[in-house]
C-alpha cells in the first residue's frame, strides 16, 4: 500500500531540504520525495500520514553491541525495583552474575525495541558467530547491520546512550543512509523545527520510526 509521510520539513541528507515535504513509501521502498502538494497530486490514492517536525533518514546506533550485551534493559514490571533506564557497570554485573538465558533474551529484545523508539533503523556491527542468540535477535528485529564508520566517532565514557545523537555526530554522520528514490524506506520523525534542534542537550522527541516501510514506532 502506498503511504505518504508528510511533515513541515524533510531532510533527505545529500540533497536539499524540502519544506512542507513528503516521502512516498511503496512497500519497503521510497517511491518519491518532494513538496507535499506535488506528491499528493501524483499519488492521489495513497494513504497520508502527517507528522509534526521533520522527517529524516533512520539513524545508526554505533554502540549497539554495548547496549545489548553490557546493559540490562528492565522489564516495565521491574521499574519500581530497577528503574526504567538501562543498567550499566556494577549494576549490570550484579544482575549478569545470576541472569539466565531467558532473562538476557528479554533484555536484548527490549533494548532493540527501545532503539526503534529513538529513530534507530541501523546498528553498527558485525554481530559474529560468537553470540548466535544475539545475532538472531538483531536479524529478527529488522534493523540493518552496518560496518561502523571509519574513522569511528569518539566514544563517550560511561553508559552508552539509546539516542544516537549523543555520540556527537551530525545527521549526515548519524543517519543509516540518505533518503533516495528507490532506496529502502527507513525514516525517523522528530518533533523539532529544524536540523539544528537535533543536536545539543535539548529534547528531540522521536515521534515515529519507519523500518523498511513499516511503522514500527509511533509516540502516543
């Protein structure tokens, strides 16, 4: 089914920004990018999803392995005891000492889901044969595994953050790839007014993530 994702701003990366723009998704591919009025006229039968803020390419999480293997992502039922944020360092090690395979798998699954809520559609790999359960979980999530950038971004000390922008890269460096006609439909929608608002310490709420054409996250 054809879907038009429209927003006040579309940032394709590698091409000019489009004000009052839209991205047409056909299956798992991008069929068109352009001003909403032109796109809507060309695809009158398409379903329209209107978003606040801006549409950008899906993001790449460069610290995915750490987030999935060196952090514990609490179950919502554990929030009173463990909180809601990933547990890292000594807190993680205490849990890991008695963690069975089922609990670890649940943490990995929740970690992947929480990456999607931050606009992540790509993760830096590879995930090798040394951990087949992790590799299978990543494959089932639909996230694209990419080789980490060269040279890599500086890694901050401490807890790896679910927000890929915390690593300090701009959109071109943090995106999994540009939005292009014929390319895979991996989108992240942020309720911010412009690209500059994606950086720094201010809030950058991700209101939707589209993975290979599928809406896999939508903020309530």
